[in-house]
């Protein structure tokens, strides 16, 4: 299972990447593997203000529906509209082309509270 | 207690992810993934372990009459060497307590194949219907065998290649069995049975193989190019084909008439379990019916979602029923569902499914949702 060292993680299996002043968000390799083939992604509305832990979307596989939670508080700046027609990107490239949205964080505190790669690896190894 | 198939070690070696279904830990999917497994079955050949289905041997002089009294369909319409789809009804409500396939092996030997969770209920019903003067031998033989479904346009070809390879452990020609036919063959010196049945909408067969030699059978099929497929693909395939699943389109509160399966009931053959209740139900008027729904996008309605009239001004209208199964259709590229709706709802109508509070527009259709292999074969006759 791939867990890139440069990223931070939530215990709900989202990843967060610091991208200048913004934070790019997706679901982890572990999450996409557990879901199986993703067939539909419901994306958040750009411009929406979100709290850390709030539901911002849904990922639906042939087997189940899972919610996507905001790893940090802030404002949704952009979303990956490619996923509407190609949700399989979430399975094929969860840390790259399968990104879900970009959040402009309200503060830096939430980022510091996220898990690092080692801690996330320990969480998913259990 | 969770049961495991005799093929479990093979699935572990193939990298399967497992899920518990009807008390059985069975492969949900393999590393190729559900969509690839689904497409393999529509375009080529997929092989499924369906050992979780029950096998109840009903044999002896009283077997035929016992089965006629227990189930709704009429074995008088077929003959030894054929298979028949049939229903077990709840005697009080005429709800479908189980849907089974009966393999009529030879004159007085039948194999009843219930859904995993219903095997003991079917055994009990059969035991109640066997008569003292002409008893039938009724035995749950589920644990003695594996059942392997080989499905898809290349299924028979794959089985034939396995039979014709040098030194093949297969004797007989199971690939020649007719649709809904039943025939014996041998695998590694053991007696096995094949039936021209399945649950994918495609042509194919199902084989009952003695447990001790079943792993080699499954592995040989995979070795010859059959794609191993899990229960998740089995579910998307049967849904696209519009086939009912007990616990969803059949079960408590749903009669054969509401399921759109009146052809499974034979009124001419005489008494059967639930006949009086079903007659009352029929006389009181059928008020609901299973219909197909096609969503406008990829998102599917899911089981339990409410269905409402879609043409009401200012939003969803009156409640029409409930979604019984829903998933993404790889063939259509959109969400599809089966739903138990008011009988007044007709194909072509627009409705909305309330998916986690949001309105999802759908069109009412008559399944199957995609042109399956068996449908194409029927039309070309």
C-alpha cells in the first residue's frame, strides 16, 4: 500500500498535500483499495466553506458508498471535474490524477493535527 | 459460524478479497476488480464459486410428488435431464420464501438448490410435504460439493478446451449441455453434474463437483483463461439482466405476481404449499410490481431508497414504492435499479429516487437493462 512520505493523512483515509498556501485533498491508496472500483464521485461545490471533519462529498463503488470528509477547515477553491466522467482515476492514481479538491485553509492549525505517513501507516496496518 | 467453500484456499492464492454472504465467507472480488470481472463475463468467460448455494438431495419413489407439493412450478412440464426455476411460498402470506433451481438428474433423483441462507427452511418445507405412505429421502448435501458457475459467450469453448487437452481428467462433454439441461460427467474419476443454468444473463453452465477434487477444477478453468469473478460482479451482472435476488426482489411481502414471475406458478398441477394464500392474493388484486429504473447519470439509486412521482410541480410527488436493488451498470454507463412500485407506474414514466435526501431523476423501464447473451439468443430463434 502506497503512503507517500510528503503527505499528511486523516484517520478517515483522506490525504492532504501542502501546495503553496492551499491544501490538495484526495483519498488514500488504502481507501481506494478497500472501496474497489469507484463508479461515481460527488464533488463539493467550489466556494463552499467547510469545517474539518465535515462531509464534503461521496465516493461510490460497485459495493458501497463512502463519505469524503474535509481534513482541514477552509474554503473549497477548486474541484477535480475530470472525476465526473472518469471516476476510475481514483483507483488508478489516488495521489495524482485522482485528487478530489483544493481547500484554502482557514488556519494552519488543522494541518499540524493531521497524521504523518508513519502514523497513518501504523493506523492502516492494524 | 461462518462457512467456507471447498475452494477457499484457491481464492486466497488468487488474491481474492472476501465478504460474508448468507453465512458464507466468499470471494467478493479478485485483484482485476469487479468491473473487469463483469466485462469478462459479458465478452468472454468468467468463473464463479457459488458453493454457498444449497444442495438438497431429494430422492426415492415419493420425491416427485413431494417436490410438486412443496414448490409452485410444475415438474410435469419438464423431464429427467432438465432443470427448472421454482418458488417456495410462505403458506400464510404467499410471499416467496425462497427461489430455487431444481436439477432433475434421473427418474427419482433431484437436486434442489436454494439460496444460502434459506437451505434449512427449504429442507423443513420438503420434510413437511413428504408423505408417510410414499416417503422421499431428503438430505442437505451442501458440504459434500462445490458449485462452479462458468458464464459468458466463451464458457462452453473454455470447458471444451479443458476436456480436450491431452490427459484431461474430464470424462464426458459437459460443454454440450443444453440451456436448462442437466447431465452427468466425471472429473478426476469422480461423478459430477452440469446444468445449463446461471445468474448472469449470459450463456453458460454450473457444475457440481465433489469437494475433494473441486479445487483442481476451478484452477484448471482459470489456467485455461476463465477470469475468476466474485460475488460483486455476480450482483452487477444479475442486476443488468433484471434477475431477482432473494432478500431484495423476492422475500417477505413480495409474491411471485408482484415480482413479475407469474409463469413460475402452475395452477393446473394440483395442491402446493401457499396455493390458497396466493389465490386470495390474486383475487384481491395485485397492487405493486417490480420495475426497472435507469438513472440519468452514473449515480445509482440504492436498495431502500424511496421512489416518488417525478412530474409533480415544485419537486417530488406521491410515493410510488421503494428501490430493492441498485448499482452502476457497466454496460449502460449509468445507474440502474429494480424497485417495487405501484402497479400503476408504467415503462417510460419519469420518477425520482430519493438518494440520501437528494432527488435522482430516473426513467421507468422493463428489464433487462442491457442486451444480454441469453436475450440475443432468444430473439434469434
